[in-house]
């Protein structure tokens, strides 16, 4: 007589058979769009309450309102849908934090430029500039007599810095972009030793900028924007290192907006190179249409 058959259940549980599994997975996923806005709001509150980094609450609110209004209008016109406001909120609040001007109009114009760039400056269905990076760099170039960018540091308040770095690391890790932040920070610190040796300044003064609120926005939001980063993890690390290298050269030339300018040039260039490489692969036309179709339906 043959031995009794032992049935093993090594398959993963079926979510369709157990709806509670779906609910458990959907709850964290539903929170994902709100985590970055909550985090950037924390940066704003910590920076303003501790060091007064804002030009004024009214100017920041104007930047946020303009960004959300532009996103809603342009999304409805070009995509025939009402976009989720989280991305526009992040762009608007970034403008409110990073831009400095005694007037109100630069905040509204910068937010409008940032959001418009998502719809006007596209290639093969993708926008290639980080919106707030594009808007702020455009304002610094076109209206340099009227605007500046944030240059305030956190000082010795390492408690606020530690909280922001821990929360920011968790968020970018969940988004599978922590490799970008880590690569950039390691490269920045390495280049700070080189800069200190070249210019003769103490190493601490060269590494200090990375503790400021501008860099918190830069390494956790601008660098890791999923819409404007290349796909492969190796490519992401290479691009982050290239941005740090170009920033190093800009800072040697005494550019105080070096990280913004470096991302402005390297980020879109990397995306265009990736698209060119993809276009030369067999079957690229048929496969590249799939993400664009999904993006149009999203």
C-alpha cells in the first residue's frame, strides 16, 4: 500500500479569498501619497519655528495655492482629469521655503512656472525637470534682481536635523529611492574634503551646508522625485554622483545655488540619455508605449 499523501500548503495566501489581507495592504498604500506632504510640512514648521526661514506665511500660502490651482487647471485641460494635489503641494511649499523676495509676485510666478513645466516641457510622454527645481532656477536666472534662494542653516540644532533625517530616510526608503540620497550624501562629504584641501578652509565649513533646510528639501524631494529619475538603481546612483560632482565644480566657482544648478543640468540629461538608449533596443517602440498609456490613464 502506498504511503498516505501529505498535502502541503506552501503557496502565498490568496488576497481574493481573504479580503482582510487586501485591506491590510491597502491601508499603508493609501497613506503613501500623503507621507511626503506631511514630511515637507514638518521641515517647514521646524525651520520656521526655529530659525524663521520663511519670508512670510502669506507668501508661502500664495505659492501653494498657485501651484495647486495650476495643477488642477492644466491637468484637467491636458489629461482630462483632476490630478492628486500632493505633488503640487510639495512644489508650492518648496517654492515657499526656498525662494526669497520682498515681493509677492515671484512666489506666484515661480509656482506657475514649476507646474507649467510638467505639461509644457515633455519628451516622449514624460516631464524631464523636477518642477520646483526648474521654477526656482528659472527665477534665479530671469529675475535675479528680485529673488534669491534660501541660505539659512540649522545652526547647532541637531535634534531637529536628526528627526528630519530619520523621517526622510524612512520615506525615501519606502519609495525605493534611499540609494539616491545615500549616494549623494556620501559623494558630497567626500567632495567636501577635496574642496577644503583646494580652498584651504576647514572641512567643517565645507560640509556644513548639507545640514541646512535647503539641502533637506534637495536630497529628500528634488533628487528622489520618481517622475524625473532614471529607472535602474545603478543609474540612479551614477546620476546622484554626477550631480554631486557638478555641484562640487559650481561651489569651487563660489556658486551659492550649486545643488539647484547641478540638478537642473544633470537630471534632464540623464533622462534623455536613458530614453535614447531605450529607443535603440529591439522592440523599444512597442514596450515604451505601455508606460505612457498607463500614465495617461492614471
